[in-house]
C-alpha cells in the first residue's frame, strides 16, 4: 500500500527572526538551481547561460538600463498584487487591468493637444487608472453583491481583455488604429500618441524610465497609507480577520471594492507607462505576450507583499525577464524564464510553512498529541482521537 | 440531415467539450476531497506538449504511438499534481498562490513552451491523429450517427469515466469516504480515514485526467503545436466543476455546452457569418463568468453547496 513519508509539524510560537529575510534569497537560489538542472537536462551549459544572463542584465554597458525597463511594469503590477493579496483578496486580473489601462491611456495620449508634458502625463496616468480600476470593479462588485469568487472572474477577464485590444487594432477601424499610411492599413497597428506626451527618462549612465520612479513613489505612498491611515488600519484588521473587522464597524464590502479598484488602478498605471514610456501606441501582441500581471504576483509574493520590498524584487525579476528576452533563441528558449519565475513563486508559497511550523522528517515530535499521531499507523489503523486545542 | 446546423454544432461541441469533461472530472474528484487544484491549465499544457512530442518522435505503429502518448501525458499530469499535492496538502501552502505558481511554471510562457522549443515542435503538423470510429457501421445514421457512433477513443473513454465517477462517488465506500474528507476532514479523521492519503490520491488522479485532456488538443483536435494551445480551457474546467455543483452528470452536459460555445465561431464562419473573430473567441470566457455568477449568487448556493472544507488545509495539531 501507498505509504506517505512521515513529515510532522511542530507549531512555532514565534518564527525565528532570521527566517523572514532569509527566505527570498533561498527561494531565488533554489529556483535558479532547478532551472539550471532543466537547462543541463536539455543539453545546455547552465553556468555559461547564467553568466551571460548576468552580463546582459547587470554588467554590460546599458544592461542595467534594460533591466530597469523590464522592471518598470513589474514594480507596478507587483504593487497591484501586494495590495490585494495581503488582504487575502485574490486579484489575479492585473494582466487584464493593465491592458484596459493601456487602452484608456493611449486614447488620452492620442487625443491630447500640445498641453505641455506635465498636463499630458497626468491625463494619461489618470486615464490608465480609470481603465484599470473599471476593469477591476467588475469582479469586485460581483464578489460583494453576488458572492462570486474573484479568482475565476479576474482570470476570465484576463482572457477577454486582449481580445478587446485585438478587436480595436485588427478588426475595426477604431479610434486607436493608425490609418494614415498605406502600410498601416495593410498591417494594422495602433496610432502613435502625441510626441510631446512621450514620458521622460532620467539619469546618465543608467537610464531610469519615468514609470519606474512612479513605482517607487507609489510604493512609499502605499507603505504610509497601510501604516498610518484609517484606511490602512482597516485593511490590516480585515486582513487578519474579516469577522473582527466587521465587529469593529468596518464596512468590509466597501473596503473590498476599494482595495480591488485601487489595485486595478495601479495595474492601469502600468498600462499607461507601457504606452507613455515605451511603445507610444497600443500594441496588443506585446501586451498579451508579456504576462506582466502574473509575473507581478511572483514579484509581490517574493517579498511577502511588502510595498517597498516590491521595488527590489521587481528589479531582480525584471533582470531575469530582460535576460530571457535578450538571449532568446535556440540556445535559451524563452520558456525558461517562466520556469524560473514559477519556481520562485512555488518555493516562496511552500516555504511559508517554515514560518509557522518546524518541519520534522522521520522523527517523533515531542508534543503529546503529535507523539500519539506518529505512533499511529498511516494505513488507517485504529481511529485516533483528533486533537482539540492541544497545541496551539 | 447530418449537415444541419444543429447537428454540426453538437458534433463540434463534443469535439471541444471532451477535454473539458476529462479535466473537469479530474478537478471534481480533487475538489470532492477538499483540494482545489488551480494548476489544471499548466497540467493540460504539459500533457499536450509531451504527448505531441512523443507522438512525433516515436518510431512504430500509429496506434501504439497514440496510446503511449496518452499514457505519458497522464504520467506528466500525475507528476505535476504530486508536487502540487505535496505543497498544499503536506506543506499546507496557500492553494491560490501555489496554483498560480504552477501556471507560470508550466504554462504558456513556461515549461510547456520550453519543451516545445527544445523538441522543435512548432510548425510541422502531426504524424498521428486519433481517428473517429465507425461503430457498428452506423456513423451515417441520422443525428445519432455523427454524435454517438463516430467518435474517437477518448470520447468513449470520457463517457465511461463519467459513469464510473458517478458510481464511485455515490455507491462505493471509498467514494463516500472521499466526500467525508471534503466535507468534514476532522470527523473523517476520527472515523479512521487517512485524510492526507485521500487528498493525495484524488489530486493525482485529477492530474492524470488533466494531462490526458491536454493530449486531446494535440492528438485529436489539431495535431500541431502552438504555445498556449489550451487557451484557458483549464480555468474553464475549474469553473465547470462549480457550475455543475460537483456532480459528474451535470459536468458532462456543461462541458458540451461550453464546447458548442467554443466552436461557435468556427462553425458560423464556415457558413459565411461575418463577425469579428474576437466576439466569438470571448464567448466561452463571458459564459464562464455568467455561469459562476448565477451559481454563486442565487438559488444554487442554497441547494448545492461546495464541499465544506474545499481549499482548506487540514492539520490535526490545530483545533
């Protein structure tokens, strides 16, 4: 008969202090090692590939700038994920919210006249926030009023959003589509936004996109909001226990909608930044292919949904994405980057257990109930009394 | 009569509904035990890519290539779901986050795409394809001919599995124990049922079915490889389980409804209906949202509830 290995858990009263900060580097390292094994198993030289990845993302001239370009959307989608996941609200829809944000922001960018950079940037950012926020409001309202789990609705909306973008550029002569030249009519593409509305870059040796700075500002703002405002307090209470929140007079339904819409708005800013900082027109294929939203969840989970941590982890994960794109080819299939990012997320999720429990393999735990359990036969021997409030 | 629109829609509904039946049935079994496996999409894609790779490179008779390809897809699904079960059952990690991790890891931009580029699968069309039978020579019979007597082996297998699952869940002791594990693991444990083992076993069976469902795309629907060939069908299968109130019979009906909606675009376009393709492509996702909303909001919730312990890790140590 099937026998599971004997793994026991002793509950920790308090996780050791080093564990929190140690976990992300361990998870990243382990993911890179497993990724290296996959490379090796498919006949490639992992050391050589990892060395080249470090070069194109960190040490080559211009490499750091490229990493920041890749990190820019991830800071923002990472923040979007951090806001909701922290509250155990599962907004998996940042991908779609980013795309609809990009639709709104590019419309604003096309419509703008010469109003000056500050005004046009503000308009584009707000447009992106409105787009992303509206797209997130759908699952939020469905959850609050009709009790529908946001996991599936946000996911389905991720599949619908790119179809809207494709429709706007490829299937109609919409406002977003460039119809000025013969070539653009044959090979459909988006209208370019006003040149005066292109977002600026900063820095000399290392070029910093404006969207990245916006991400840092937002991360600081969110940290302050969570720590020291009433809204943040309500978020923290509801995260720990929604029931306690309700007893304390927090209107949890309203809070949930606010948090979801805020998260969608931040993802929408990522969409606006894609238009303003980089592509300057709606690019359905690039946005659909990039999966910034899903990657943002890995970014946020790596630092346990801490807004300031998101900035650091976005640079790290961005470096990985950038290297994947730069070295893409038969030698390094693009899929490897997804493998590494997925592994990081899986390992982080799995390592949560070590904060709450001490994992003991194959040895009898000391606690009373546990000892009884370890002695029990795994093949469903005599029924044991389930522990009730024994060790807690 | 067999060219009528209704028959044509039903036939393509069956073609596109079958992977949903297989993957949905696997998810149903896992969820009946309390484990919500959100890695279905990743397991389907991995099943699809490995089955296609094997069927392309295997030298031997076609039937053997297809049979082994299906088995390999099942094994791959089992391997991935074992990892998932370890993470969520033994380590008690969050099931949503772990499921997403699997999606990124194995999904359209992850391992399935990596394997496809290593195997250079994109481009050439497949050497083998599951053929439809002509059972009792009745494939030309009106209506029932194309629907019932002219399907490929996996369709018949899926029907058998649905019947088997219904019997298993409601008429066998193990099946009833499984329901107990999903409803009230503490009492099940007190009865001497090994909660962890039930959860492992059914998550892994679910993984095997998801792998085979993936193989159906590259062996039956269209024997070629494109990244993200399942296009969210794994998530639709998860939604189907909810809208079928965790019942195998309803799941079968729902899967074919979704199959019809998925193929509506192809069928109507072939008949000269000229609408933007995006409208048809979005229909299954819109329908999924509508179905989940209807089930979770109103009368459905009061009558048929989800397994009470769905998504919750079980530990003896904590009361």
